[in-house]
């Protein structure tokens, strides 16, 4: 097959909706930058070095709702992007990039978001099912356990957990041992600091009530 999709990619310093005319695309995040200006979030991803995805305000609100406010933890996670022809600018339909699926969520996320001035609409993001990565070796498992042991706060432990999840290790005895070690590390930090701990697993709830977002229950 002679693939035409590479010939229709827009010449730009960022991903554009025209890049997705052939259909949705799942990207893996390699870095996030927060800058000043009208497009303050730059999401670098595999396959397009120097050509980041710059999500609009609506998508940024969804990301905070789904993944939390710390963008450094987004690295290694994945999202499915698509071109939405109904996106409007100054009252005219101009198309834009939207997100349909996110990794690292275990159920659909539904929210009422502002789509145009004074108007909200329901938005649903589906969990992205990823193929398992390589099995976790004993050497790497020992390194992760040591990193957990060095953590002095729930924040540090959460960051380690996010890094482990980003590797999407296949199920194995070593992975189970690391999960159990994580639970012990949570209990140890909780006992020392008497701070409320995150759930004793590698899933972290998003910050609820993000500005501009109305969570839909059910």
C-alpha cells in the first residue's frame, strides 16, 4: 500500500486537525511544557519531534480532571486524538483536535464543559486499553522497590507509581511483588507522617472540581 497520510500533514510547528483526516491517532507522551501565551500547554509525543500537540482549554480541563494537575506525571501516558469538524471559532465551524480516549483511567469520565461562550455540553472520555509492555525483570523490580524505600512523602511515592504505570508492564510475579511493596511503602509513610494516604494501589483519583469543569455523576 502507498500510504498518502504523510503527504497531507500540515507544515506547522504543531499538530493540526488536518493531521487526523485519515482517522484518529493514539499518541504516547514524551514531555510536557507549560509556557505563556494563548497555547500554554505543549505536549510532546513519539513520532513528531518538535511538533507538539497544543490542547485547547476544553481539552486541558479534561486532562486535569482525568489525570490531575501535575503535568509532569503525564509522561509515558497515551491519548487518542481525532479531528472534530464541529469545533467553532468566532461562530464558524473550523474543525479542531479533540480527545476520545485516555490511558490511566479505569472508567469513562463524563463532564459538562464550556464549548462556546455561555454554552456547556456533555463530554465523555473513554479508557484507552493499551497492549501490555514487556515483563518486569527482577533487576528493575529491585530498583523500583529501592526507589520506593527512599521516598519520604506521598508525593514522591506517587511519582514513582506513575513512572511504573507508564511502563505498562505485563502481569508477572515481579510486578505483583512491586505492587505489594508499594502498599507497604504507603503504610510506612502514613505511619511516619500521619498524612492521609492515596489508595494503596497504582491508581490515583484526579483533582475534582477543576476550574471550569462540572463533574457529571453516574
